[in-house]
C-alpha cells in the first residue's frame, strides 16, 4: 500500500493540494446551482509539489494511465456536432495531449508522452457503489487498479469515479499531492449540464470534463507556483496554486463561481481552442529546467 502510506505520511500536504487542486464548482454550501455571490474558497496556504522537478528533468518521460468505474466512463473519440457528422468536436484526449506537449515544449518529455485515447486503452472497473470518496478510498482504488504499485515521477494515474469527494457535490476533480493520483467525479461533470443553456448537453459536459482534466494535470505537474517557479507574477496567492489570468484554465474563479465555469466552457466551444493554458503558465513550464 505504498501510495496510501505515502499519503498518510504527508496528510497535511495532501489536504492543502486537494483544496487547491479541484477545478470547477457547481455551487456553494453543498447545493448545485448558480453561485455568483459565493465567497472564494479558503485556500490561503499551499505546499510546493515535490514531484514537479522530476517531471521536467532531462530525458524524462510521462505516462498517463486511466481507469474508470462502471458508469463513469470518460469521453473518448470525436463528437458529431451535426446529423451528417461533417462537423465534429475533437477527441478530448488529443486536446489533453496538445496541452501537455505545449507545457513540455522544447523538452525531451514532449516526445515521450504516453496518453490513452480510446476506450480500449483505458481500464474498466466494476461499479464501486460509493456515494462518497475520501482520499484514503481513492488511493486504495488506485493501489488496486494501477499497473504501478509505487509513486513514479514519470507516471500519473487518472481515475474517473461515481459519487462525490467527501460527500460534496461541488468538486469535479482532485489532485492528491505527491501521490501521482488524480480523480475526476463523473456525477458532478454530468450535473454541470443543467447550466449549458442552448448548448448540446453532451458537448457541454465533454468540455467541462476536458477542462477539469487539464486543470488537475496542471496541478499534478506543479502549477501555479506549486513546484514550478513563476517567470512573472501571476499566482493568486489568496486562492492557492491558481492563475490570475481570467482566460487560463488555472484561473481560481472557475472553481467557485458558476458563471465563470459556464463562461469558460462556452468560450472554449465557440473558439475551438485546443490550448487551455495561457502564456503565463506556459512560460513558467517551458522555462523550468530543474
């Protein structure tokens, strides 16, 4: 149980990064609904991600392994946007790869990425029948279903789960500190669809899921000022490891204000943007040479 023991050994660390690591909030005080007047999350403290330097080391490689429980399958493949199928929204995993390549631009790891892009490359797991997930339960799930039984600097285990993080219906995803484990909560992704407006339900949920994954991978790799040092001042230090650029996927308000989440998702849909990080975060990563 190396993953679980590591987390227990650094439980305070893990709590801080979880608080700073989830992306989009569907409301406050456990209620799903618009939340334009919510107070910002209490994220005044963060602890640097000690794994970050190893991801960017010379000759590094990175593999992302994906597992999902029954009923929580991630979006894969292109999504047809018209009846004839002549217009499509790209496979989320191609966009995730593009974002990682941009993060690792001009580094060896950019050519050493292993990312699953089809359902057959992901591991399906029977339903876990959990309405609530604690950090220990997530790490036990990872321990049981990953090919790797220890933390690896060249590896991130991404899991898609039914239920909620600690019973909270407003957390889409968490990055569990230095354990290399990221969890996405499919029920929350699906619930976001009620705010889509005139958008296609599937397209909107697909975009929310994409944004969540990219955000959490950003935290796992060391953004913002979370192991990767900044080249310019753009960390919102009052809100943990987040970016002050409102256009960036690492912007803090996306996680606590429904109107910001809707705005971000709609902008991505309208622009067909593939790179969700903005220049400040990209500069940090691309100039990081540990």
